[in-house]
C-alpha cells in the first residue's frame, strides 16, 4: 500500500520569478489582491503556507491607479505621532498626489500576514510612481491584470 505525502517546498527549491505590472487605470483593491497572491506564492502548485516561496513584483505607474465610487474623498489614512492628540489623517486623493506608491503598498500590506513571514514577503514588492523602474536586469515577465477580468480596469 502506497501513501501519498504532501511535498513541502523550501525557499531554496522554489522557482522564483519577477513580474512587471502596469497599474495604469487598474482598480486599487483588485490589483492589490492579485499582487498579494503572487507575493505569498498562492498562484503556484507548490504553495507552502509557512515558507516564503512567492515571486517578486514590480509595479509601475502607481500614480495612475484608479478607485471606484467616492473613495478619493471619503477614504482616510490615519497615523499617530506618539504625542497626546497626535492623530493625523490624510485623504486618499492627497496621498495619491504626494506619495502614490504608499497607497498601493498599504493596500497590499493589509492583505499579507502580519508576522515575520509577511514582512519578508513585503520586501519582494517594488512600487514606482512613474513608468521608469530599476529592475530591467531581472527581465521581469509582463503581467496584464486588466485582461483577467473587465472589472479590473477603469476608464476607456
């Protein structure tokens, strides 16, 4: 009688790839969930939940990301300075104008585990506000998120 055993892949044995995503007119939440899946490695057959076997993701044109509804005015990002009464908030519109890459990083970060493994997986995400990126030497595979579902893209 033969028994089938689950194969646990070590990070050294995983086939790590680099992906390039153009975020122009892509919906923020849908893009973030796709990126989180790739970073965790859940899109692979050899997914192991306790190992970092995910791929690298390079996102360009983060300044041209789209949101639905009235989120630009109604969504707020909060942080505390550490002093009494030091809570600060900034709207999504202001954050997109000043630091567009932080919006996408924050969205993906909230979809990843909040532990050592999650922090390690987040180091594989590289976000750039413009069309230029510094990872051409890695020969990233261009991934078209807009083709996967028509709801992923806004505007025509």
